[in-house]
C-alpha cells in the first residue's frame, strides 16, 4: 500500500505554510542532543580491494587534505555590512521595486533594517551550515562502523576527518568573523534525527551523502558565486572540493547496493528521499531570522509567496540541482510507478533531472589540488 504525504511528513499538503512555520525549535538552550539509535557494527574479514571507483576516491581524499589553520588567511577582516551591500537579497529587491512588501509588517523598513536583516540572514545560513556539518561528522563516523565493504570503510574514515575540518572551519568563521549565531533550525534537526536514528546503513548514506550533502554542495556553490569576501570565498572553494567527493561516495556506493533491493525496499528509500527534500526546503524559509527581527514570519513569507515575482524564490529550487540528478542516477526517480518523479514534479524541482550528477564531478572540483599545482 502506498503511503500518503501525511504519513511521511505529518501533513497532507506539503506546501501548507502554517504547518511548516508551526514547527519551531522549542529547546534553543539545549547543549547536548541525545538521539537513541541501535545499529549493527560490521566487521569484515574480506580485505580485498574490489571496488576500484571507491579506491580511486580514497586515494584522492588522502592527497587533497587541507588545514584550516594554515591554508586560510585568518588575518582578513570581515565587514559584514559591506559584504551584504554587495550581495543580492530581499532588501535589495524591495528597494529596486521588484517586491512590494507595503502590505506586510515590514512595510516601514528602510535601508538600516534591511541591512540588519541581511546580516542576520548570513549569520543564520552559516550557523545552519555548521550544524549540518556536525551531522555529517556523526553520520560518516557511523558509516565507518556499519558499511560492510572495506573500500567504503577506508573512504568513510577520510570523510570523518574532512567533516571535522568543516565543523572547525565554519565554527571558526562564525564565531570569529560574524556578529551572531543561531541554534539549529527545527526542520534540519528533525531531518538529522531521522537519519541518525535509522539503523539501516544505506539510509545514513541516502540521508546524509545524497540529500544533505547534495543540497550543501549546491548551497555552497551559490554562496561562493555571490560572496566577494576573500576568506569565505576560499573557505567555500575548499569545502566544496571535499563535498563533491562526499556526494560521489554516496552515489557510487548506493548505486551498487540499490541494485540488490526489491521494489518495496526501493519505495521506502523513495519516501525517505522525499521527506528529506521537504525538510531541507522548509528550513530555507529561515523563519528564525524574521522572528529575531520581531516579525511574524508567516505574515511576510505568505505574502511573498502569493505576490512575489515568481511565486517563490528561485534559489530554493536551485538547491535541488544536485539532488534530483543523483536520485535519478540511483534509479530512485523512476522506480516502481515513478512515485518520486511525481513528488519532485509537485514541489517544482523535476527540471534538474538531467543536470550533471555527482558520480564523477569531484575531479573537476578539486580546488585544493589546483592551488597546489599552481604554487
Ligand atoms: Fe562537510
Ligand atoms: Fe561532506
């Protein structure tokens, strides 16, 4: 029997804004977040290197390590106000007359308020990247234990180091260079909880390597394109070099594993991918930023959605530009009755299905190797 959207995400209409914004982080002072999980830790006595694509990725990972302390110039001063004045945002669109918010609680906002909003918005984004990176650190440590293949254990071990570096680099940037920090967004936390509480090793991969990291790769790419700030720009270039390998690791591993699953098992993976997609889309409404400015996010977001130039922010769709082709490559889009294709069509992201998948892309994105060759 097919699950309904309500079974999967707890609401019938995936676009119900009241329901989405009703999910908030009610425990913002929490320090330790405990998720109960019971997994099988797998030894393997088969040490044969039988997966050349994973071996190649592992070799690449060993030579493309970089050091947050010495490869980045932390003496650079970051002027957030200057930075946001150079970057397109809602405030800029309002000023240019592209969005009319005169019927909303922010009607009276001028340059000062919008600048402040944009600064908070970037503080929020970096904070969520930081929390997501910690999710990746924990998930890849889990994969080392749970994946049955030696080549994948080797590779995942390198990724644990990569993710520690990412937590370090985003944490340092956020606390040394930015003006405020945000707790984890409730939608992102629900997704991370779902991933780490699942005992099936391939779900850790699907949730983290394909969905969360696929979105991160697109979001980092977008931010890298827009930012003029040299420290953040270089940091993102290096993080993206690593992330491209990570997504490739997910695609290469799951491609093999999914060939052995039956229709019902594949359907469960499709549902998981759809739920993850919605959680990630919903977190980007950045409701906490509006709240910190004393504005009810529902009043502004609903208005923008109904009256904005294209209904919704194109950036939100771009976030799926890696996820959809990777799901296609894994066979998840069209398996069974094409259930996931229908869902991705409904939420407006199916147009990315034939964009480049991330199985091979990592070689062209290795900026660390390029810098080393140049020097
Ligand atoms: Fe990462
Ligand atoms: Fe990663």
